[in-house]
């Protein structure tokens, strides 16, 4: 019975320690201008309208909080309803606050797309607008700490050439979480080794 209890403790130690303190934050944006061309996709002037959780409040804050902007790499190809754009070097993703409700007055997140960015056709509205959803993975600095996450942006293009052109109707959510530092992972490993030693002694006893 003791063996089972100690094994259960060890199995729980890794996930609990790994996720301690790594809260995922949702940054919601609305509007702005999403421009699509062979050079890539660029979002400018989109308003940051909500951040949750924030300062211990799971509901977070909302209002006119700042801006969200990004730029992908060049258009690569289209397969079915999905257009792909380059990520990596030369891309950017920025969330900036305006000092409202305790947010910094300046850059909150500065990073780039870590891999290919996809733009998927989702359907056509009754007025003829085409709905597209952009999805991309991110890496960068969030409030001075290394962070990673994903962004989901949905915009409506009304031109005759699909996403080639501009859209000023849409919104998105960007989910970011701190990345554990190497030192933290090292301490985690040391702690697990120590715990394993204790368990081994208990087995022998």
C-alpha cells in the first residue's frame, strides 16, 4: 500500500510543479485593418479590448486598453480552403497597453510567429463578405519574461479576390503563457531526483 501511495505522489509531482505559476492570459482585440497580399498579412490599429485574467481577477479587465498589431511572412500556397504564410524571421506580433486599469503604458508583448501561419476560409455572409480565420503560434517577451502562445483572428473580407485586399471587420484572441526558465526546470529535476531517493529508501524499509 505504501508503495502505491509514494508512486502516486511521484506521478503527480511533475505536472503540478511544471504548471505552477504559468497562467495563460487571454488578450482580446477588435477591429483595425487586416491587409492581405502576396507579401503577407498585416494587422494595424486593432484595439485591445480585454485582458483576462488580470491582477488576480479571473474576469480580468475590459475597455479601450491599447492596441494589437502583427505581420506575417510572405504567402506560400493554398490547399483547399487554407492559405499558408511564412512565419519565423521577419514576422512580428505586438501587444501594447495605454496605461489603463493597471496595464503598462507601452509594450506588453513583443514577439514573432514561430511557424507557418494559416488563413482558413470559413464561409460567406449574406451580404457577400468572406469569413477567414487566421491561426499562428507565437514566441516572445511578455512583460519582460519569455512567453509562448497562439493567436486566433477572424476577419471578413468583402473584396472579390478573397483575402487579397483589406478587412476592417473582425476580432481575435491571443493566448500567452510564461515559459519556464532553464533554472526552474533544473530545480524541478533536482527535486524529483530527491523525491525518488526518498521513495527508494521507503521501499527498502
